[in-house]
C-alpha cells in the first residue's frame, strides 16, 4: 500500500508577521460614524438615575452606564461599537467623573480617561459634562476638581465642547441629594436636559 507523507504548511516568518499585523489592525479598526447609529452616552450612576427617569432623555439613545462606573468601564463598551461598521456612533457625550475622582485623581485615572476619549472614530463629535460634588469630603472635592481641570484642558485642545453641571447644581441645591453626589427627581430632569444640550451642540 502506498503511503503518503503530508508536509505541514510552512509560512515564511515575514508573511506570518504580516498576517498577524493585519489581523491586529482589523481587530482595532474604528469605523466612521454610522448614519443609523443613535447618540451614545457613557456615564456613571448619575446617568443611570437620569436614564430611568421618564422624560429625562429621548428614547432610543444608546446610554451605557452603571453604578460606580469609571472611564475604564465605559471604554470597552464603546470599543464594541466603534469596531462594528453598523454601530459606530457619530455623537458621543461622556458624563463621568464622580468615581474617577472620588478617591483622588492620579495618573492612572488620567490615562483611563484618555483611552476612553480616543476610542471614538476621529469623525465623531465628542462632548463632555463637567462633574460637581456638593459634599464636604476634601479628597472628593480635590479629586472632582482635578477631573474637571483635566477634561477642560483635554477638550479645549481638541475642540470638544464641555457642559458644566456645577453652576446648575449650585443654583439649585434641590437638584442634589444629601450625599452631595446623586440626583433628586428634579435634578435628574435637569441633568438630562444638560446631556441633551451637549448632544444637540453636535448638530
């Protein structure tokens, strides 16, 4: 009986490196905004409160938020969308900061915010909400201020608009709950209005 010896397929090292590089590039590709994709809002528990309040945000928006979330929690969810040609958002609002700066703001927090900010496609319109803390904890006060400063500088350098929650909350103390962070029912409507204004500025 004739025996056959099957040679394993040998791929030249250079070709193999090219294949690996192309696969990596395709896996990290960000698609231009899809005309059918709704606005994207990435946030924390304040955004959760707002999203579940009737009339605070338009129906159909892609709101990605949860309790205790920081930039590194939103970033992979946004990555899922921008690497899908049918889901890459053209309008993005980041409504974060309470947890990123709540225990102080350091280089790791800044890096995670940067990675989030660089996730959308270059043609996407990005807007930021500046957070506010009405409590008395000095670490939280300083951390929130550091987040505000970072967002302000980053956004200004890239032509991205910022929308400030602080003057609204200070003018209406009834909008903020007793912990100095979370929102009362009327505060949720006001916070939602600010998100909508930020989104509307994208056109």
